[in-house]
């Protein structure tokens, strides 16, 4: 009976690896770090702290939103353009998934009061950010913003 249980446990473990399944983060230190970076990102956008976000994003970062796909320079330019402002925001329901020791994805919901050139941004959104550890620092290499259907 013990052999059968061991075989089943190995089979489940191998199938999880084979199908690319990941686990929710059990590394609370990494989880806290990437969530803190996400929260700091929101504050940087609100206070127009371009330096913080420029340092946080990898040089090859990609952003995906309803406006399309943007590289780092395009996203920074559009986010901090004259006529664009984030008045208020709240974030909740953070979840972190570790793909390996140097790759973490954080997903969560946010509510925002944000507009750009008179066009109101969606108030309720889902977000995902992919962080990679480079040079001992967690950096954002990809993020996506998706409006929540209501």
C-alpha cells in the first residue's frame, strides 16, 4: 500500500511539472517584496515619480492594455504625459505565483479614478505583473491591465 501511495505521489508531482503548473507563493518574503513594489508603483504614478518607475522596469519591459502593447519608453511617456492624472486608487486581493526562484507573478484588483486628456480610464481593473530578479533586485518585466466587466 505504501508503494502505491508513493507511486501516486511521484506521478502527481511529475505531471504537475510536465504540464507547467506552478504553486502559489510560499515565500512570504518575496511575496511581500513584489506586492510592496506594486503598491509603490501606484504611488509613483499618482505623484508622477518617473524615476522610480524607470528604475523598476526592465529595459525590455512590455505593457499590455486596452490601448495596445507598449515598450518601456512608450508606456512611461503615455503614463506621465501632460493631461494624464491618477487622482486616487485602491488595491486588493493580491496573489503571487512563483515560476522559479527568480520569477514571480503578482495578480490583483484595483479601483482607480484616472483620466488622460479628458478620457476617463476604466474604474475597476484586474492587473498582472511579472517580476524577474536581476542583479539581486526584483524588476517588473511585463504587466497587463484588464477592465473588469460589470
